[in-house]
C-alpha cells in the first residue's frame, strides 16, 4: 500500500425532505442577505418541483439569488463563461447546483473561474491547479458522476472534454433525496449505474499490492450497485433501492476506493474522447462500451486481479485462470446489456468515429493513459477494435 492524504469536507444530507435545508446551509456558510447563483439544467428540476422547493428555501432564509438554467449534458465552457459573467456582475458569494453531474460540474467550474484572473480554460488545458473557489452546495437529481462529493470537474470545449480538480472544488454541502431519482429516464438510470461502477473499477484495477481493505469494500459496493441497479431499472419508484444507489454513487467517486493505491482511469480517458466527439453520447453508456474492451486488452498484465473480480464481484469461476477472467468480463458485459446499455460502438451509434484521431487525442495531454497497463495511442487503437 502507498502513502496517501485524504481530505473530504463535503457535508452530506441524505433522505426525504432534506432539500428544504438548503437555505439554512447557505446562511451558515455565507450569511443571510447574501447573493447566490442557482444553476440547473433543462427541464427536469422544474418539472419535479425541486427547483421551486430550493428557491423557496433560499427565500425563506433571506438569501437573494439569480438563476442560470439550461445547462446541457456534457456541459460546455461557453456556459461556464456565461455563469462567470453573471456571477461577477451580481457579486455572487456562493453557488447552488440543482441537478446531475453536468450541472454540478458547471457550478464548480464557475466557482473556480470567478476568482481567477486568467482564462478559465487554462485549468483544463494547461493543468493550472485551482487554488480559490466560491463555495458550492449541491442538490443531487441523478446518482452517477459523483460530482457532489468529488474533487473533479469535467467540461467540454472545442472538441475536447477535459478535467481539472483539487480538494477546494469539493462542494461544502450536498443534499441527496432519493425521491428525486424517481423521474429518471431508463437511459440515465443505466448510465448512472455504469458510471458509478466505473468510478470504483478505475480504482479497483490497480497494480498496487496489499489492498485487501479497500478492495473488499469495492467488491461489496459493486455487488450492491448491480443488485439495486436491476431493481430500479424495473421499479423506478423504489425508494430503498434508490437509496443504496444514491449512497454508492456518491461515495464511489469521493476518493475512498482509491486510498493507498495507484488508480487507472484509462476507460474514462477513452470515453471522454468519445463523448467529446459526439456530445449526444452519454458518459455512462460510453463506459459500457469501453470497459469490457479495455479489460479484454489489459487483463494479462495482472491476471490474479481479474480472477478476483470474476469470482468476488461477478460470481463466476471456471477451470482455468484465463477462462475465469473471460467469464468475468462476459458476465459484466451481460449485466450492462441487462441494464439496457449499448456494448458496441455500433450500438452506441459511434461506429463512424475515427479511432486513430481519438486515440491520438486521448494521449495528447497526459502522454499515456492508465496505470494498470500504460496505454499509448497504438494500444488505444487496439481497444477501439475490441469495441466493434
Ligand atoms: O437537463 P435536465 O432536464 O435536468 O435533464 C437531465 C439531463 O438531460 C436529466 N436528469 C437529471 N436529473 C433528472 C433528469 N431527468 C429526470 N429526472 C431527474 N431527476 O439527465 C440528463 C443527464 O444529466 P447529466 O447531469 O449530464 O448526467 P450525469 O449526472 O451522468 O453527469 C454526466 C457528466 O458528468 C461528467 C461526465 O463526463 C458528464 O459530462 N463527470 C463528472 C465527474 C466529476 N465531476 O467528478 C466524474 C465523472 O466520471 C464524469 O466524467
Ligand atoms: Zn465517470
């Protein structure tokens, strides 16, 4: 196990009715009569009545606010800039995000860009580390990206989808009421489940030895997500199953599952190129296509890790190591299919992408992708072949 530092200041409020606390949380953080920016997406938070509940709670607490709506999935830097102008003009002291990963990431990006004098895209493209941020609170509507606790922000701009982050971008408070997941369409349900699994698997598939404690927790978490994922796929109003998914998704990406070990992140690196290539592609669905292909390509780097995954997560065992590994990967792919997800580029409607171009883009800034096996553009090309 490796040395590590872990700091997670996000206060979580979980359960029915918790959204009504948002006003008092803001008062605690920036004081009454302060000016807050409320960020949300297209229609869902308005339709469900959540946005009204949030703004009523702010009003009741004496918080002034301005709204920035219409954040789209795979959020753009243009939208961030719009928010920055508004936030500076209105002298905003804190940001409330009401939505999923795209809304939260937009809010977090505005939070770091407002106090920054340079061009905000530098955080993403040039690796400038955010040192200052406005405080951000979240009211989550989609358990998936884990941005409500994570130190990451992912934004698209000029055909690239890039991330930045540091501990200071973690929200100071996040509210998760699983009742607000009831309205999620099947596509977002499966994408969310697969994304949170990926956040755990990107850490689980490590070459760091002696990780029993975290690996065991990761295996249990993955089993729980799959079990409850299948329940909510059929029963969209199941509060108890959504609670498990909501809790799992939020912890999947707060750093816990990577403590003391080298993380991978190649699947995310490849998927971000796919959803940057076509912004209508949903991140979690992209991961459903990339992950089994990545596994098939890299497992020989450390077969015992994949045997452990096959047996402890997917519950399969064959008479040889190789058969067990391949049965584990096949079982994962079957689970994705059972959730209704695409598992090939054609099913993702991405068969026309140019693998060469995307493979080169994926390694342009980091040099290589991943740690389980360090991938160069020629490796990524082979992984694209396995997605067909
Ligand atoms: O815009 P509205 O109308 O709200 O509809 C949204 C959107 O169309 C809808 N939705 C959200 N909550 C709903 C709902 N529909 C009905 N009922 C509800 N309760 O869902 C659609 C997708 O929303 P989005 O926020 O894009 O989804 P998600 O939470 O999966 O976030 C994905 C984004 O997060 C990034 C992804 O790359 C992608 O851009 N990620 C961010 C990470 C981070 N910051 O740590 C890590 C992740 O790996 C990921 O890369
Ligand atoms: Zn993700």
